[in-house]
C-alpha cells in the first residue's frame, strides 16, 4: 500500500479497538501528518516517529530515513 496509507487507514478504524500496537512505514510528509491526525482521534499514542528524509541519532548512530516510520500504541491497553 506504499503511498496509499491515507486511503487505507480510514477503512481500518472499525478494527483498531482490537489492535494494541501499529507500526506503519510512511511515504511522504502529508501522509505522515494525516496518519497522526487520524490515529490521535482514535486514542492511539505516538511512541516513535521518524519522518521521511530526516536523520536521527539512534543508539549513538546517525540514521537517515528515506521512508518514514511511525509506531503507535493503543492507549486502552495501558490504562
């Protein structure tokens, strides 16, 4: 579904109550922003967020992300 994350995610909303964690590969800043808006409304917490094209220091190493990566946790499992 590369590049179509925004199209697919709304169809998954009815099933998210049963999901403890989501790990999503992203393919564009607009997609990343839309996923954030959608999942925050569904009570998911953004655990890790690496944006497309950015460099991050991870465990002492610089890592350049071509595609992005988001890890989300369902808040209801942590209450």
